[in-house]
């Protein structure tokens, strides 16, 4: 038991730079108090003393504003930062080394019976105000953004954001979502490309024709001036015209 208490203190000191001493954590950290009270309540819950278990958990709500149902299964080194407004439902499962910020709900949608709360893997971080609802699986090393509402499964090593939450990072790489409605038409794209090339070719041809016409004009002018230099009369300077 003391080993568990020690690691619950150690994880807070490791993750919260504001935690200065073990004493400060034990006396002033609501997250620590709530986890300790949950562990006690869970013991009574498992030993069929459900009323006592609920009584402890409700005392915890009064003291810390954190509500953890004694039936929830929580792994080692859970860190609840700040904690106000955190709610963890009865059939929730949380792995090891998870972090929850204030305002997180691990709850049900109201539609399911039996297992109706989420299952979180190891090293999961749930940002402030995020809601994870329903009997869904959240993989290991998942980061759920502040304010997200998660309604479906999230695989390992992902970051999920938004309402409803969508995966935006997997293994640190950005996920580019394909728009399922406005799917690009490859044939139309190819036709568009061909039309563009045709336009370019037409312009090129027009430029070529203009260039050719101009060069013909200038060569004709050159021929005329060469003939004039040689004393050949102009084509339009006919004897009739001279008279
Ligand atoms: C999601 C979070 C964990 C960052 O995870 P990350 O894997 O490092 O992801 P990034 O910061 O690269 O963000 C990924 C994308 O999600 C967006 N995003 C991040 N946080 C978001 C949020 N809370 N809501 C909506 N979108 C968010 C980013 O803008 C980014 O968008 P882009 O792909 O268009 O650039 C972090 O932003 C967060 O929300 N932490 C919660 C911390 C908390 O609750 N603190 C309370 C302390 S009191």
C-alpha cells in the first residue's frame, strides 16, 4: 500500500512542475486525495460493502469536487490535475500512467446498459473539459484534446480533437482526411488537363503564325530595298505612273 502511495505522489511531482514537495502533494492536491479515497472505496466495493463504498466516494465529491465511482477500475499512477468537475463512471476502465485534467467526463451516452463507460489504455491524456462517452476503447498513448467529445474508438498513438472528436495525428504525423462527398473525378481532371494543354498549343501556334508572317513581311521588304539599291525600278513605278 505504501508503495502505491509513494508512486501516486511521485507521478504528481514528475508531471506537475508546480508540486514542490511530497507534503504539499499529500495535503493540497485534490487529485491525489481523490485517487486515495477511490482506492479505499474500491476496496469496500469489491468486498461487497457497496453502501460504504458509495459513502466514501460521495465524501470525496464534497471534499474535492471529483466523482469517481467505486466500481471503476483504475490502473497505477493516475494523475488528476486540478480535478474540479472530473466524473468517472462505474464501468470505466483506466490503464496505467494516465492523466486527466479538470472537467473530464468518462461517462455513458445514456443508451447503453451493462458496460456503458469507456476503457482507456495506458499513457492516455484527456484534456480539460473533454468528454469520452459510451463503452468505447481508447488505445495506448492517446492524447484527447481539451474540449473534445469522443464518441468512437481511438487507436493507439493518436491525437483526437473536436466535437465529435476526430483523429488528427497518428504517431505524430498529420492525418489528411479525404472528403467522402466531394471525391475528385480523375477522368474530369484528365480532360481539364488536356483542355489546358490544347489551349497552350493553340496560343503557341498563333504566336508561331504571327512570327512567320512578320518574318515573311520583313524578308520581302529586304528584297525590295536590295532591288532598289541595284537600280531595279519598283514594281509599282511603271512607265505609265511616271507619265
Ligand atoms: C491536443 C493536445 C494534447 C496537443 O496534442 P498534439 O499531438 O501535440 O497535437 P498538436 O498540438 O500538433 O495539434 C494537432 C492539431 O489539433 C489542433 N488542436 C490542438 N488542440 C486542440 C483543441 N483543444 N481543440 C481543437 N483543436 C485542437 C491543432 O491546432 C492542430 O491542428 P492542425 O493539424 O490544423 O495544425 C493539446 O492541444 C491539448 O488540447 N492539451 C490539453 C491540455 C489541457 O487540457 N491543459 C489544461 C491545463 S490546466
